[in-house]
C-alpha cells in the first residue's frame, strides 16, 4: 500500500499551473532548457494536457530518459525523477 499511496499523493500534488511554473519547476530540478521542453511536450503529446502534478512530470521525465542513448544519462534523469517523486510523500 505505501507504493499506491505514494502514486496517489504524486497525482494530487499540483506543482505547476501555467507554462512558466512548468519551466521553473523543471529548471530548478536540474533539467536543461532542451530537456525541459522535451519533457513538457512529451506529457502534452501522450496525455493530451500539459503536466501539472508531480506524477505528470515524473512520467514525462522517465519517458524522455528512455530515448537517451547513454545509460549514465538515463540513470541520472531517472534519479532526478525519483527525487521529484519523493517530494509528494
């Protein structure tokens, strides 16, 4: 149940309400401007809406990470996604 409760909390925790909030949230989390744009666009394309909750951002980050050709870059991005997910708990 802790896992399910963590996901529920991440879905409920809204961290961005507009484009500036989205950019700021990801940039403060250590993502480059290019990756920030890719993450937001990925969520928009796959979910049909821009990211707002912690869960949305984590989903976008892990999706973009899968396209990275180098394992160390993927692991770094996924580690930052985990840190963001931990904010919800």
